[in-house]
């Protein structure tokens, strides 16, 4: 069995067809979201810990919990506090 080179007309056509299908899929998903009235959410940088909102007792408590976990090198508890802080901020501080 012979392997077809990557630059053969059939291989190039297949790559173009796959790209076109992916593009149509993304466009369709976007149109569906717009038709349903959904708005896109801003991207969240999960590589950085969330900052507590000034004056919010719940944010301060979760930030303190995260700092305590960091002090004891408890990475699991630190991540848990970050997740809870992000969830709280999404529920309480987003308009």
C-alpha cells in the first residue's frame, strides 16, 4: 500500500474541506448563540489568582482561606479557595 504525499491534490483538497467544515461549524455556533440571545463571556485568565473585591466580606474570607493554604503549602485547598472565589465573584459581582 502506497502512502499519498501530503502535498498531493487529494490531500490538499481534504485539508481545505476540513478547514471549511470547522469554519462553518464555528460560524454556526456563533449564529446560534446570537439567535438565542446568549452573550459571550469575557475570557478569564485562570493562570492568575482572582483578586478579592474591596469591601466584600465573602471575598475577603475566601482570600484569607487561600492565603492560609499557601502558608501551609496546601495546593489543593489553595485551588479550592480560588475556585470558590471565582464562583462567588461570578454570582455576586457581575452585572
